[in-house]
C-alpha cells in the first residue's frame, strides 16, 4: 500500500505525551547503558573469573556455556548478541504494531517488561554474571521493541515539514530526562561512596541501574494516558490472530521492500553510521574506567555534561536542519564524530578534564544526528508500514549496535587495548557518511508515494 501520508492532527497534549516516552526510556539509555552497566557487569564478570574486585587489570576468562570469553570482552559481546536477537524480534513487533487495532498495549507490554528486567538487576550480586547477562538481554530487546511502537507514532503525529522539529524535540526532552535521573544518581554516588571500599561502589552502581527501571516504568504512564490510539492503516486488514498475521506480514514486507531500493540504501547507510554512534555511547564508560582509570564520579559528571549539552545540541541541529536540510546536518555531525573518535585515542590516562571536554563535543552532535535520522527515515516509509520499517530501523537505535561492539570486543581480546578498539570505529562514520551522501532522497521519498518536504 502506498500513498501520501496524511497524519491526523495531533494536539499539544498528545505530542507532549509522545515526548514523555523519550523522557521515560532515556533513563535506561543513560544510567544503564552509557554509565553503569558496562563497568558493573565487567566487575561482576571479573569476580567470576577469579580477579580481585579492586584489581587494576584482569586477564582472566569466564566460560559461559563452555565458551572462553575474556572478562573485559563479556559486556561488548552481550551487546552484540542482544542486537542479533533483535533482528528477529523488532521487525516482527513492527509488523504486529501496524496490524494491531491498539498500539498502546504493545508499548506498555514491552516497556514494562524491560523495566522489570532492569529492576531485577538488584539480584545480580557476587559472581552472577550469567544472570546479569540474561537480564540485560531481556531489557535491551524489550527496550528496542517499545521504541519500534513509539517511533511508529511519528508519521501519524506530524506532516513532512514538521517531523524534523518534532523528532528533535523528543530527543532533546529524552536527554533532559536521562540527565535528571543521572544527576540524582551522581549525588548518591558522591554522598554514599567510601574510599577504599570498591564493594560499596559496585552496590551503588547496581542500585543506580535499578532506579532507571523504576523511572522507566513510572513515566511510561504519561504517554499511555495522553497518546491517542493510532492504529496503522493495516489494522483494518488484519484477520484472525494479530501475532501470526504479524509474522506473515513481515515476510510480505521483506519481499515488498525490494520495490524501494533507495529506502533500503538509506537504511543501510544509517545502520552503519549509527552502529558507530551507539558503540561509542555503550562503551564510553568502560573505556573510561578500564583504559583511562577514571573513577565513577568523573564518568557520571562527564555523562551529565553530555546529556545536558545533548538537550541543546538536538534543538540546535534541528534548527540547523530547517536552514540547510536534514541530510547536510547529519553529514556535518558525522564529520564531528570522526574528530571525537580520533581524539579519544589520544586521551591521557588518569586526567578527567580532557575526557569531560570530549564528552562536551559528543553532547553537541549526538542527539541531533539521531533525531534527524529518525525523522528523515519517516519520509521514506510507505504509508501503513511505519511499524514494520521502524522495526528494521531500530536494529541500530538507542543502545543497540552489534558490529561496533563486536569489533571492539575482538580487538580488545587480541590486543588487550581499549584504545585500539576505539580507533576501529572510524570506519563506521566514514562508510555510513559516504553512503548517505549518495542517496537521492527526493527521488526516494516520491518512490514510496510520499510528498517530500520543501528542504532536504
């Protein structure tokens, strides 16, 4: 089915409700993925490998299901595994969302499942690295599934010329929400931590992770109350069981996508460059603690700088896109990402200020590059297929990437150097940016039956 997408007008209250899911789930992205989980789960894994909790280095191995894994690579491999699993889950979730008569129960089910798994991290104590890994897989997959449903609302809330602004505002509010919770956790870490007591630091990290699950669940109530039910146009065609129909429809969508090669081309470019972005976000705290030997407070302050600058950065790049177009703005942000990755390699050990300055640079470009990619992709989706296409898109969105962490983990295991791992990420920004530059966007948008915005 194709045709110009004509969204039902959305009022301010409904759009605010949509923004608030970004506020809710960004606690997971920030507190869990970006700051605490990598170092926390790595420490738990190192204990399982027989390393002392306060050891400066650990070259030990764990053997999940008989597979030898370096303790320092375990978390990176988990991130990659979670994304491989989402390849099967998220597109199906999108197909179900397009055919379900009500989207909000799908959003609620996925969000509350992820929040419950996050809260259950309270039980990851001692050397229970396998339990921590399992809960992370559940939480991260559920997180992605909820985002698929959430993103599918965007084309129905705004017309082509308004989506960059709406998407950027959602990302900005999300970064603000994630920053508020992280600031509260920073206070807890500073007040309650004890010098010479690494177990207390580990416990504070665990309870900070739990707080993100509580925040996620509590604020999900706002979009569930304020969003209108906006079923996909395919919902009227759904017959019988929505779940089995979703699997069947997914097969039809994969075949139909071949009719839109330019959409696939854009999606490929996005998956590559955003994989690099997500890898930096997911592994920055591990890089800071393990390679640069920075303490937890320094990392949290840096991430706070990132969060609050990302709030302004998302709005700033959104405004820039109204002047030069979304694609040029994204390409500019990718060039800045190259500068960030290069600078990360040369950061001195044990010095917090350079790390914080690098975080400021990340904050200015992070939100805008992702928000504009989301709104730009919404122009390339055939009407009625929003959930299905965002299911593929979400394979490399907030906190989900696989090639980058896999390369990072493999290079660390081979070289025992996090700096070597960070350099490998340059290829993602270079290749993704080149591919994006060659997508004929206006032709791609009209090919799916949509009306292009005035400025691309």
